């Protein structure tokens, strides 16, 4: 079974530039998450989708971050304009969506460096 | 405030030296507690799910236990390949709360 795919793995940009990350979840997984992980910290939820609807985006900085999941499959996370503090690993995760099972399957992550 | 706290932040062990990692939580309405392993440059990898106090799960040298307010990850006779960051996450209704992790280093 193919895992969660993310690209690019690494991205270096100047502040105020824009960047986009792509995620393709495990086939059949209804729930998709984007997490931000700053070095030495645990993952912080940015946005959660159930199929193509947003379940939770309360911690998404909406003035600069946006995300979409068209057709309920793959997803794109965009940052525009980037700030220095956005330097982090952006993890995409998916799950079946059944509350009892719940475990998340993570991709390898996209490491962003903002200079 | 819903919170997950892991201790210690870092742990250095000699190969074969058993120890435990702690995950305490103040999240209400727990529906599951998850342990993940994260290697440098990789995404977290699922290890265990615990659903109720008293439950235990084992996998090779790892054993996870759960009480009403904390979970322990016991590592028996660790090997260098067990070196990683171990993350704890609490699932509440429709949301995961992650701790900051314990970075384990096992020296040969």
C-alpha cells in the first residue's frame, strides 16, 4: 500500500515570497491533516479536512496560509507571503476517518526554510 | 487548557539499560492515546493506540501503558536502533493534541 506522498521535500525561499506544498493521502482515507512542526516541538494542527470539507482551521493563519482539497483527494497548502517564523516542516497526514481507529499516517514532510 | 506534556525532553541510555518515557495529559474526553516514533528527517510512524485506563500494548522492546491521566512507554534492553524521538498524542472527539516528544539516544 502506498503511503502519504508529499512534495517538495525541501524548499528555500526569501521572506515575502510564496510557496506551495502538495499532499496525496493514502487511497480511501477520508480525513487529511496539515501540521506544522517547528524544530524540537510536536506537530501543530493547521487544518483538517473531511473529504473536501474543512473540519478545523482554527489555528491556520488565514492572512497568509491557505489550503484546499479539491475532489476530496489530494491537497495543497500555500503560504503567501512567507515570514521567517514559517520555517518549519510541514507534515501531511491522513486517516480513515473512523473515530475509534484514529491513527494518523504521516508523509515524510516538506521542510521550508525562509531566509 | 487541553495539554499534553512529555518528559523527559531528552534521554540518553546505554544499550541494554531499560527506562520509561512519560506522557501526561489534561485533555478531557480522551478517546485514544497514541504513541509515534519519529526519526530525523522523517514523518512520525505509528506505534500504539491505547483507549482505556489499564490497557497495555507491546511491540518488540516497547510496552505502552495507560492510566487515567498519563501513559508510559517502557523500553526494555534498548538497542542503538531505538534512538529516535517518541511522540505522544491524545485524541479527543475530532482533534489530536501532540506533546513535544522525548528524544531518546541509545549508546552502544
